[in-house]
C-alpha cells in the first residue's frame, strides 16, 4: 500500500508561542512501508509546553530510528510495540515531571501516536485529548477517546455534548504526560484499507469546525496529492482562526492508496 502525508500547524490568533509538536516518519522495509505519526499538544508557562511536547516527539522519533528495526522480525510485533510504547510514555511522564519539580514549574503534554505496519494493521497510543479521525468517502469516525472532564461527564450521562461544547472546563484533562503521577495510555488496534484518510489533530483544530466539515474537506476522494492535502488542512486551520479559535492549531493526515 502507498501513502500520502501532509501536515500544518499555526500558533493561532492569541498565543505568542506554538506549544504543539508533530512528526511524520516512513520506513521502507522488504515487507512494505511502515508509517508513524505523532501529535503532542503541550501546556505550561512560556515555552515550557513546547519543551514537553517536543521532548515526547523526540522520544518517539528515537524509538522509530533505533528500537523499531530490532523487532521487525517478531511474530507478535503489535504486542511488542504496545509494550515498548507504554514504557516510553511512562518514562517521558517521569522525566518531564522530574524536570518540572527541579525547576519549580508545571508542564505537560498530550501524546497520541499512530503506526501502520506492512500488514496494514495499525496501533494507536493515546493520552489526553488529541484526536485521530478515520475519514472515508461516506463517513468519519473518531478512533480515540478524549481523556477530559467533559468527556467523562458525557459518558456518565451528567452532561450533553451540546453542554460540553460551551463548558469552561472542556479543555481540563484527566491525565497528561508530565503532569500526572502515573499515566495510563489508551491503545487501539485496527486495519487500514485503500482510499482512507487518517487525520490527527490538537484540540484547537476541532473546536470551531464540525465533523461534517472535516469529512467534506478531507474526503479521500478529493485528496489527490500531498500539496493538495496540505492546502486543505491549512484552509481548515484558517477557518478555525476566522471563527476566533484562540489555541494553537495543528493537524496532520495520511491517505492510503
């Protein structure tokens, strides 16, 4: 299977620094290509949120470069990656937390990563409220579950989605990497098929636009090239800004062919 990639990020209309970080990596193997994408939304004073998010990105890139090649021949590779990613996330939680304690600051980051293997299987690890959407020509599905106060309240039946949209606590995280005593990542597995788009975004990308708008603009039938995909992401970022989104805004996407 072949893949197209695109990414776009913007500081937004209010903040002075962009605390979002992301990466897109591809490895060519004898069995086929391996794809890894990661989005992290940092939080903390001054540039510290950027430090947290970038540190996690660096850790995943180092893992992709140095550790992944050592397990490619294992028959249970999904289980092995899950094990290693859980250790990676928990190690980063400890490292960022220790840095914050030593420097008397509070910082942390969401962490959401996706890997697609030559078998067309995928694995997701997820902490926070960065999302992954699967977009098909006729549908859009959220593959991650927000680890937020309002998401928990909706799940418990104590709040409606409409109430959550305007609740001032909508961005309050139940856990994040670096600011939680212990993190418990969510994992999801599945399979990719041709003519799908997988879009990952920080929460600033999705606050002001609907799932119908996401499906209409990022429909795989219309995403013909990487430059076109980047333009489509940028257009949605600008739409968010025109609707007065104040957060940093980041989105990346993969199209399967």
